[in-house]
């Protein structure tokens, strides 16, 4: 296998072109779902590969509970510099587990505290907090709620407030917090996936922008609300939650809202420049994903074959 066993760790870089094309040419809903799926699959392959490298690299160490056959030269020969790779994989996996645990912990703690703070407020939606600092975000839960400050409401007129609330409700309806949390955990598993996380964040914001424009029937008012909220907004929502003005490049969101409604087609036409580029990028990403799965599976089969006589 040689160096090919390390492919799942670096192949996420090949998904970056399709992220750019998806942002530009796909409907935001399609882009968000596609990029989240690709990100999660590549993160899973990367983490699985680290686990197998750790097993191969440390199987020969005395006192380990692994089968003796996993330390055979044939198995160790499948991984270049197996001892160094194994010890490095232990450190990397520890960092991944700790980072993911902290991310989930912060997410759950914030949601718990936020719902506790809102317990005394009327159950009517949205939850308006008496705070001069302008902010608005979607707080998931059972039920999910839109949280907005009086400072934010005072910055917008009636039509813009309607667009803001429709935007945040779209985040709750689309369960965007799950997509954001999934790609955030994927970024913890492999730093090369962090650009994809930014692309998913932007796509979910554009998805909610389009839902708000459709609900209000006025794309220009929605664009104005996004721009004004970004201008006056304070710190956004914690990572993993959708915030009206803080997430995504705001000028690009405003420009998209001032343009035509994005097509509902799932992919640009094949005979256009964008379509040709998109299909090439998709083919490359699919090949990268298959290669990552193949490398991880091949190493797993080597270990399984070595342990079979036992």
C-alpha cells in the first residue's frame, strides 16, 4: 500500500473546488446538503484511517491488548514508518476526540443555558430580550425559538423585521444547526475540511435568505435587512448556531438577494462552462472519496487477514 494509506488524511483538499462551484451555481439548499454530506464522509474516512494507523503502529509495543498477528512484518510493511505513524496517530486521535468533545459540550451547554434563561419569558415566538446590543439567532430545541434583542429590532423597520424573523424561522425549519454542528465536528477531525465548513455556513445563510425573501415577497427589503443587521450587529451567536448577520460574507449575500431568484435545478446545465467545471469538480471529489474509502478499507482488510488465523 505504501504512502497511499495516508490518502484519507489529505484528500479533503480536493473537495475545495466543488465547494466554490456549489456556492456559485447550486441552489443554497442543494449546496448546503451536498457539502455537508461530502464533509462528513471525508471526516469519517480520515478518522477511521487514523485509528487503523494507530493500531498498526502500536501493535508491536509490549503490553498492548491487540492480537500478536497485527505486529507481523507483513502488516507493518503496509504502513511506511509504522512506529512513527502509529505514535503520531495516537496524538492526532487524542486531539480529535478532545476537540469534538469540547465542541459538543459548548454547544449543549449554551443551548441549555439559553433555554433556561428564556424559561421566564412568554412562550410566544420570537423571544425578545431587553438588550441594547443588536443580535438575532435561531435557538434549536423542543421547541426551537427565535431569539432577538430589542437593540436589533430598533435598527430595522417593520418590513425588515419581518424578513429577519422569517430568516431565523427558516433556520429552525431547515434544522440548520445540525448541518453546522456536523461540519464543525468534521473540521475538528481534519483541519483540511475547515474551508468546507465555511462554505456550508454561507450556504445555510443563503438558504435562509431565500426563504425570507419568499416569505416576505420582497427580495430588496430582505437584502436591506441583511445589510443593516450586519452594519449594527454585535457579536454573533456561538459556533454551531445560525445568526442573522454574523455568518457568511454579507456583501455576497446582499448581492445575491439583489439578483434573480436562484434556479431550483440541482446542477448547472452540462453544456455550459459552469456545468463542465462543476462536473469535473464533482468527478474529482467522488474519486477522492472513493480513494479515501479504498485506502482505509484496504488497511482494515490487511488487519482482518492477519487476525483471521486467531
